């Protein structure tokens, strides 16, 4: 994880929030490349799940909602974690997670020497187990108490109980309260889904592990509504659709380059199911911190719509024309984090290789996700005609793809920089491109394209450049394109 954090700061992916003031815990700012990568992930998710499906529509609900929303959803009463504090250092911990972290111990058997003992293990010298604060090793922990994870704020000019509202802890409830609005305005028929990408906020007791667990994050959520009276091949429709969504979401990450061996599906045991869930499956990724949840796919039954109907007094049903009756749909919810997805794609793309005796760091991003698609590089920055041609090419290509220009180092180092940020293709303008007027030598108006993963290079006419990138950044394979052009010298 330290390697990724260092890379992210050095290359402009992610910075510590408010760093010049010492930083804000578990808050991160996405830099120039990070915001492009995150937007590309969200754009691919939206295209594949909304634009390409006839049974999906989108929504963007408000972050601030009526306080009763959170009463109906159960968040006010149940969205809590058990919390303990150290009486000495005042550090705060989740009571149910204290035993999962290493602990500091001043061992009496070694005249009070300080040791860091692995999680859940006793001291190997005195065989005692942790009873004090795991951080300082000296303070007693308070009795566990429940801590609500929602951020509280006030609506309006007066800070009083009547004005209390909350920053939403999930985007799902914005979809549920708009169910009837979307149903009536779009004339939808079951089954159909409503998708949303948006910010959510949770006042986590113990956030950490870079952007894996933060207090402000972005969710990519779908609520897929299914008629509970219908069956598919003799099985309840909600169960069939649940399995279809699990398969679809598991395949989606692999479609964009994530390695199959780093993904797995974990079924929730009955004792860990949420109170509203009939079944929940996690898609897990092998992060640098170990196997952890990347996305959850839950069958939420009809809990949410019934709760909001009860608390609001508004009917949230669907009229089944075939059966001539109103039904409350069941809901299948694939819920992914944009930030966790970014971390997983980043970790999966990271490679260290040895090339000609030198270390090469490369991010093997899928072209659709890569923050920069093309880098235009002049071989000699002191030749005005080379620089002008390179700038003109960048301006032309930038109308269609994210394209950068760089002349701040020798060409080998420029290639390594682009490898390290995952740019799939570099275009190099050289003397042969523009010719040498002093010698009366005309240019061939060709440039070199270098492919990131293979480091192969081909020589192509400038006039064909846009058509070539239409193929390479579409569905075309490098090998198919490269065989049509001569390899570049060098």
C-alpha cells in the first residue's frame, strides 16, 4: 500500500486533504490524473449499466434529505457501531475490531520493555493477552457504547433540534423515495432499475488504509425492482435476478482488465445479513491489505419501499396489469464504491519490470480507464518545427481523446513517465517527421507510435493517425494495427 500511496502523490493521482495544514484524517483529494481515472471508472460503469441496458434509468438525488427518510430506513436507530475510548491517550476504537489489530505491550517479564504484539496473540515473554489500549499500551478502555455513523448538520439559519438533518450515509434511499416519481414519469414496467452515482458520508470510528475506508466517499449503486409474484423457470424472479446481477458485476471488473485470480465471491452467513436482506453476496478483491469487499450485491426484499410508504403515508406500489393488483417490488442492489474500485484497478494495474537492466514501473490500465490516452512527445525540444508539429498534433488529438504534451526530459525518461501513469500510447515527432530545411531534406510526415505494454513501435503517417487511434482506443488490438505498418527504428 505504501508503494501505491507514494506513486499516487508523486504522479498526481491522490493527495492528502489539507496537507499544508497537517492533513485531515481519512480525507483525500483527487489530483489531475486521479480525477480522470475516477471519472473514467464512473463513465464506464454508467455506460455499461444504464446506457447499454433497456431496463435501466439514472437519477441524481440530493445529499440533504428529509430527516424522516433516515428514521424510516432504520439509520437513526440501527446505523451504529460499538465504540470504546482509551482513558489515557483518548484514541477511539470499534469495540468489535480491537482484537484485529496489533497491540503495544510493556512486558513485566522483561523489565517493562516495549513490544508490538501481533493481533490476537499473547506476549511471547509473559503469555499475557491484551487488556489495555492497543495503541499506547497503558490506558484502560471504556465500556462499549453505540455510536451513530451519520454526520449531523442543521438546515436553515438556526442551530436547533427542529433544524437537524444529516449527510446521507448511502445513495440508495434517494432512489427509494423517488421510486414512484421515476415509475410514473418514465412509464416503466417491472423489472427495471434506477442507478445513481453520488457522494455519501459516514463518520467511521476507525477509517484508514488509504482510500479504502474514508468518511467521505462516492457510491455507484443500482436498485433493480422485481415483481415478487413472478417466476423464471419455476424459481422466484428476485432470486434469479439476484444471481444474474452477481454474475454481471463479477464479470464487469474483469472486462476492464482486473485479473480473475484477484477476485472472489463471498456469501454472507445468516448471522451477518442485514435485517432487510434475504441474501447478500460480496465481490471481494485481494487488496494490498488482504481480501476485502469491493462490491456488495444484496436482495433487499420489499423492506425499503414498505418502510417509506408507512412513514410517509404515500403508496409506493406497482400495478401488475396481468394480475390486476398492486404489488410492492423486491429490490436487488448492486452497490460499489467508486473509490474502492479505483484502488482495486490501480493495485491490479501496477507492475514492476526489468527492461535492459533498469526497473520499469508501469500501470497496465485498460485503455477505457487510463487517465491519459495519448502522450505527444518531441524528440528534440530545441527544434521549433518539431515542437510546433507536436503541439498541433496534441491539439488535434485532444478533440477526441485526453492527450498531453511533454518535452521536459529525454525521450527514454518521457516514455517511463507515461508508463508509470498508465498512458497506453505515445506519439513521437522526430527529425524524420519534419525534415531538415538546412540540408534540403523534406520530412516524411510520419510519426512513431509506441505501445505501453509491449513497448513495440511502429511508423505511421500523420494523416492516418486519427483513424489508427479510433481503432486502438476502440475495439482494435495493437497486434492487428501494428502488422499494417513498418516497425520504427531505434
